[in-house]
C-alpha cells in the first residue's frame, strides 16, 4: 500500500505542501475561495526549520501502535482498518489535549475545522488525504512538493532506493551523494550565513 514518505534532505522550506494541505481540507477545495472561508482552513503538515534553517516537512507518521490513539480519553482517535490511517472523529473530540501530549512528533494542533461542529475547537492532524486517495488522487502535499521531499509511494520501494543512495555515498566517500546539487548549494549558503 502506498504511503507518504518524507525525505527531509530534499526539503527547501517553500511551504507549498502547507498551502496545498490547507486548500485540500477547505470546504471549497479551491485556493481563491478557501481564503475567504471561516473558519480559515489550516494545514495539517507543517514545515519547520532544521539546524541550518533548511526545511523539514513534519506530518503525522500514523504510528503503529499510535500513542495518540492510546491516550485519547474520549475514544475520538481511531485507525481506519482498510488504510491504516489514524483519524480523529471531531464529534467525539473533547479537546483535552491528551493526544498532543502523547504524540512524539508534535503534529496535533487544536482549532476549528470545517468538518467539526461549528464553533468547536478540536484536535486536528494529517489524515493522509483519505478523501483524495479514495478518488484515486495522491495526497495534496505530495502533489504540491516539487523538490521531492514528500512522495507517495510503496514503502518497500522507498527503503530500497534510500539504501542504494546511502550505499553509493559510502562507497564513493561523498557525504552529500543523496542530496540534490541545488539543495546542497542552498544548505552550504545557509551554513555560511550562520557562521558570519
């Protein structure tokens, strides 16, 4: 089964994944009209800064076992048996934040959401774009990511490719063999800026 795979070494911090995610989870599904919606649609993937201010796309890993699911007092968090995606039922969420405290990746946020009852603040996190995937589309973040930091692929295939990249970098002695040249240049520039 295909999954969203994060390649942090490729992220350039453009935040296009965040925009695509917010639009995909808006009522209209269109950028222009989503801007006027209330509550304002928000992303479920967040790009943070790494050591050299390079981006890092942080999203739910849909852990198995999932600490958030185990910590949910109201039983609002569950795993979809077919896809393996960890989801939140906004009608059951009591906004206690137990899930956020249990999440090792800090990906659960609390705000009003278009799928929640009006005016209710609920726990919100990545749902793997389950509605888009059901229509045969890729998750919005992977479709928007032009640097390849987020891909939608079979995990076995991604692991084989990563193993081959690491093996090539070790055998050639190149530390950045797995990093695209443009990203390596950007990282070098940011590292130089920090040392000034």
